[in-house]
C-alpha cells in the first residue's frame, strides 16, 4: 500500500529532488513535502511538480511541527552529505548527525509516522587490508571509521536503530549505497576521476563498486512505495580496479608513496580540486565491495547498470577523454612533486 503523505529531506540536491519528482509523478502517493535549507534550483523545482517545498532546517525543532501538522506518515531521509561536498566539514557533520537526531525526535513524537527510509552508505563498513571479498549486511567494519562521512553514517545508523527500538510500530528501511556515479552526479569520487593527473598510492590498486544514480533513485522510490523494511546493500554488479577506472576515464595515473599521501591531499584541497578526507584516502587504497544478494532476493530489485556500465556513463556524461592539456598536466605534476619534496 502506497503512503499518503511523504516527507523527503534534502530536496535541493540531486537525489532528494529527483526522488521527490518521481514520487510526485506517482498518483498513488497523495502528497509529497520536500524540505531543505535552501530552495531547489528552478529546473529541479519544475521537475518536482506537485511537491510542496518547505524551507526548513532539520536541526531546528520546527521540523516537529511540519511533520505533525502535515500528517506525514512516511519520512525519506536522504540529506546526509559527504564531507567531500562543498562546505565546512564541521557544519556538514552537524547537519548529518544532529540533523538526523532532531528528525528522529520529531518522528518519535508523531503517532502518524509509520515508515522511515534512510539513505546510508556502504562506507559504514570502512576500508582496510583485512576486509572480506564482499561485505554482507550482518558484517561490521574490520576497522571502525574514525572520521568523516563514514563515521557520521555509523552514528546515524546507530540512532536509527535506537529509534526503531523506541517505535517498533515504524517500519524502517536502511539502504547502504555504494559510491554513486552518473552523468549528473557531483561527488568527491567523480571530481577525483576528473583530475588530469590522478594520484594513487604506490603499491595499491583498489577494487571499486559503484551504483548508477538512476538505480539509486529507483531503489529509494521502491522502498518508499512498497514498504520493504530491513537493511540492504545497494550496488552495481561487478567491480572495477582503480587502475582500470583511471584508464577508462582517459586520465593519467601518478603513483605516490604512502608517506606523501597527506601533503598531496593538502595540495589538491588548497587548489580547490578535490577535498580528500582520511577515510576517502583509505577507500582509494583498499576499495570496498558489498554483497547484494539480499537486495535481489528479499527486496526484489536488480540494478539496471553494472559498475562498469555506470562508470562508462559517467565518463560519457562528463565528456572525459584522453585529450589532456599538457600544460594542465605539468602544473598538477609540479604541485604533487613540490608536496613530496617537502617530506625529504
């Protein structure tokens, strides 16, 4: 049975806005309310159709009134931001963790809320040399994420489980997405592959699993409409080695010694190219792959794009090719060499 009134967080961004648009096109859903701290851009707002946009910060207790007064019965929380996104990391952490806590408190106070869908991340499994070939949903990280978006996601999932214990009448679906990619997606990973010279750690070649943005939206819509509670890994079939992905993007790889990773990361951050966190660097060392058997057999969804197909669609959509400006390459290489030289 489809929900009556759905509240979607983070609708000014790609996933939240396009999910609201999909739900607005579904006549079985009576009403859609989209919240965010800033309005969606004009084109996205147009796509969202009959979605009612409310400018609100989920960290503010006002969210309790919005949920109660609008008689929301389903909450879709997709507003968690990667720390590689533009903005202060401390502010992003507050939005991710404190915002989720306030949202859960608001849901707990409303007896009408019956469903919650949470967009999480496979980053909760961490990244280490001791990782299994594939993580299943009942596995924990070999090394608990200590910072960044991954740590936020671990905390958020803990709060969601606590909410579930306090409100056993609410069906909760937690979706652990592999890295999103696609022609219209902008993340720290897509910006990494857009660099003319892509730094890698000498001696490592990570296994990467990706999820096309269209599959992510389809999973979220299905979870919202069909009500399939549980925790599910969501990722495309197959893997790409980091070296393969760099070649497919037409980029130039530049291996650096592990001792130089920190200064090289600072160089890219100061040049406003890519803002790497320690957890993201670990991911690019070791990679991560999740088992999606439960997604197929219990949730009933088979991704339409493999990891390789999703990555190739990103490459086409962003116009990446091997025709690289030599001057640009030399400038980046000089910056990396300078960063390494400071260690000597």
